[in-house]
C-alpha cells in the first residue's frame, strides 16, 4: 500500500519592500527617512517582486521615488547559500 507523500515546504526567505524619495537620482540617499514607504515583508522573492512592481508603478509620476527589495534572509543568516533568492 502506497503512503501519501507529504508536500515539500519551501524555506521561508524573507524580503522587505520599501521606497522613498531620493535626494539625487545617482545615489540611494533618501530625502526624508520619516516618509519612507514600507510596503511590507514577504516570504519569497516572487511575492516581494510583485509588491515592488505594484508600488513602483503607482509612483511612476515621481521621478525621484524609488522602491527596493532587501533580501532580509541574507542579513539574518549570512552563512546560508548566497545563490538562493
């Protein structure tokens, strides 16, 4: 009798999506840290990318507004394999 195989669970790889108005388009220094837009924390890169893309599209009229994806899992566990996203 065959046993039912448990579904594999993917390892949670936290990603932070945030943005703000840059002082200068050639750098990554923000005009006002109190006004950063914290979009959210996501369990994988694909979800973070979708959130990043939506936020970036909503701010397309502001040339100085930039959104970023931070690989929090790499900061939390720097010894983990760096090739994973």
